[in-house]
C-alpha cells in the first residue's frame, strides 16, 4: 500500500511540475502584425499586446523588442480568436485634470466620424457564499470605454443617442430613416456601428461629389 501511495504521489508531483512549466512558458497570445514607430520605422513580425501594462512586444529578425504608446504611432494585428484584423492608435489621453499621457486606443470605426475603444482590466468580486474574506475572491475582467472623434474633437460616449447621433446632424434625416427602416434599437455595439458606417459612407459620398464639382470648375 505504501508503494502504491508513493507512486501516486510521484505522479501528482509530475503533473504539478508540468502545469508549472506550462504557466512559465505561457507568455500570452502572439499574433502576426505590424508596428509603425514615431520615427517612421515599420516593423513586421509576431506581436503580443499586454493590455494590463500597455506594452507592445514584437519578435522580428530573431530579436524581441518592446514599446509603449510613447514610441508607437499605430499598430495592427490579426486576432486568431476573433478571426479579424484589429487596429490600434496611440493618442494623448487626459488621465486626470493635471496629467495627460499617450495611450493605446482600438479603432472600432474609421471615417469622418471615428469610434475608438479604450480597454482595461478591472477586478471584481466573484459570486461566493463566503462573506468572511471577499477580497480574496476577485476576477480580472475587461472593461471598455468608447469615444467618438470628429473634426479633431472627441468625447467619451456616455449615451449613444445623445452623444453620437448629435454629431451626425448633417445627415440627420438619412440616419433617422435608416434606423427606422431597419428597426434598430441601438442597444448593442453591432447596431451602433452599422449607423456609424452608414454615416461615414454618406460623408464620403458627399466629399466625392464636392471634389468632382471642384474639378469641373
């Protein structure tokens, strides 16, 4: 019996060691991507974006390099989980009234009206029956803040209808008609981005017509 117990203990230790080794080698998700630095240099290779520390790493030509938003203008990567291209820009962000710094924003929609997303990890308590030490039971969850940018002015989206639709007043009738026709409730991101996409298409069409009119004259 003692030999059997010793055998199982040895197997258990091996399993723990393998899990520890896996955790030590697990350095996050690496994706194919491209980085544009503020000095004009373009880098292509495997990219890892550490959202918690806002550091972008790239493996290229046998080297590992790391950058912050202060050094990067733009980076893009192919997300194999979402199976889509994701684009990020570095912009100055007012962290507090007296402090600004550059930080990364994901470009959710691009055009005359741009929508950006700022992601961060926050800790929240898990649902548990143990009320004696709730600080122990915490999960890291990702939270998103959305911003709208137009004519070099930008603001955080607190309410889509009041914040974003008011910035589409130059095509108010067309946008209202589109929302009504497709019965959009504008409660989810997909519907909201559909409206933004239509607005940007209308803006691009008007811009093209104006350019053609200028060429004729």
